[in-house]
């Protein structure tokens, strides 16, 4: 019953899995870059609003 699962070695990668992983990494990197830009803008606005704290 388990012969179908055991036929594929775990080291072989499905091309669809590779493509999905690459797309996922690209999307996460884009979101991280965009989020970083937004955080920098918020920090700049807070610095302008409250000064340097002195």
C-alpha cells in the first residue's frame, strides 16, 4: 500500500515545488522590502513630530 509513496526518493524535487518555492521567496522578499520602507517612513514622521527627544 505504501509503495506509491516510497517510489519517489525524498532527494528528488518536483519542478512545480521548486517554482512554488521560488515564487514564495520572491513574494516574501518583496513584502519585507515594502514593510521596511513603510517602517522607515513612520520613524521619520515620528522624528519630525516629536523631535530628537531632547
